[in-house]
C-alpha cells in the first residue's frame, strides 16, 4: 500500500492498516522555517488554493505542539 509505505518512510508508527489518507493526517503539520522558527499549518488543504492554512508561527516546536493541542480541544468543545 503506497500510503502506508510513505508513512513508514516519514517515520510514522505502524498502526493498523487503513485504506484512507487518515494515516497521514494524524500528525500535526509543523514545519521548521529558515529563520529557525516553527510554523503550524492546518491539516486540511484549501480546496481553492490547494495550500494549507497558517495557524501560527512559534519560537519552539513545543510551543507549536501546545497550540496544536489547544486547537484540537477548541474544535471539540
């Protein structure tokens, strides 16, 4: 399965086999910028532009992960 193989190459854990792209959406989209800061992106792509929404720029990866948890909490409460 191509999706599973890509997930393994990305260092994701080998969970139960799935048929959809949810295995790739389970991780927060945090990328390191050239400036050394970290940017959090939305998990979904915008249908019109095909890009992910910027959810903030943070000095540390821990701060970006904390904000990701806050966003997920807010979406469900």
